[in-house]
């Protein structure tokens, strides 16, 4: 299976980037933000590979492409990258309701993306090359899909977009749209669900979260956020901006021409078909990825 995933990941690097193209000089950005050099990458991949070999109960892809995304997320601090890999695979075992049989053909893509637009990944990146994702937690209703279905779609999308080097290096900004959020959501957005979501996003995935922009936030969100802050890293708290309905403030963070019309932008519709085609083309990759992880005796 190692060889299969390695060959698939290597072929991905030759395909067009997912999440929109970027004119940025990625090599320069990787050096400036991460200190990345060819030699550093080579040395740290070797160190990380050796650490993984010393974890006998863990089956982990050993190819450069898989390991480098974890190193980039932790600015080439090898021990931290290794810790994230361990969390990445432990959470897959711990939360089987999310990760069991996780692949494009087994998620509710149509309900989450096309019909209800609960999550939207914009076709255009921002001026810094960052992926822009819009999450509409206020628009979610339990008759559309379960909270776990949202999580499944989210982690599948994260793994998909992290195949692209631009996303690994430039990171992601999230627009959190809370239009419609009410007390009835709290029956489903439970403390354990909120904690699980935060841990997945900031601790278990090698995604560089560069900004969280909260829009259309009602007063009751203060209750939600006070609890969430208990689990958020300080740097994420500092990168969180409360926009409300002042979209001009949002435009200072993300250019209008990169935003949909509903946020005062100029973009029309997002190409969900292209996203779905891209995801479905990776079915084999996700099946192979599911073969890795901690063996059953590992707690």
C-alpha cells in the first residue's frame, strides 16, 4: 500500500492545483514563511521518517509528498510534525463515526455543497495565495444532514486540498457565516462536537489556518465563542476577526473581486461540478489512505 499511495501522491503534484491557481512565487514564500530550502526539506524528511519507524504500531505513508505537508504546517519543527502525524492517525481511529469508509463516493456532497451551500470553497484564492473557504453553520438544519456528515465532508475536503502545495504553504482563511444561528442549533452543536471540530482543525490536520472571519454573527454567538476559546490556540484567537454585517471590513481582508455577491463581492456562482469531479477522481487515494493508521492494539 505504501507504494500505491506514494505513486498516487507523486502524480498529484503534476496535476493542476486544486482550489484555484496562484501566480505567487511559492518557492520564495516557502523560504520566507517556513524557512524551507531543498537541503532542509531533505534532512527533515529523513528525520521524520526515522521517528515514524520508531512508532511500531503506526502504519504511515513514508513518501516525501505525504511527510512534507506535515513539516510545512509546523515550520519544519520535526518533533511537532511527528506529533501532528500521530494525532492525525489517532483521531481517525478514535472517531470512527467520522472516518469510517471516508471517501468521495460515501459523503453527502450534494446536500452539503450543491443544494444547501453549507460549505463553499471559492474558485479564486486571495491575493496571498490562500484558499478561501466559507462555512455556513447558521444555515445548517438537521433535516439536511447530520453534524457528523458535515464533519465527514470537512475532513475529506481538507485532505483533498492539502494535496496542493499552494495550500500547504500559503494556508487557508475561513469565512464563518452565522446567519440564522439560533438556540436550537445548540442541541446539535454540543460542547463535545465543538471541541471535536476545533481539535480536528487546529491540532490533527496539517492546515495553516491564517485567518477566521466571522460574519453575520448574532448576539448568542458570544456564548458559543466563550466556550470555543477554551480550546483555541492563542494564534487562532488573534487571527479571528468579527465582521458582523460590515462587509467593507471583510473586503479589507479579502478583496471584493474574490468574494461572492452575497458578501458585497463580484463573484457569481462557485463551480461545484469541478470540485466534485476533482474529489471523485481521488477515490482510490482515499481508499488507500484508509489502509494506514494505528493497529488495533494501540490505544
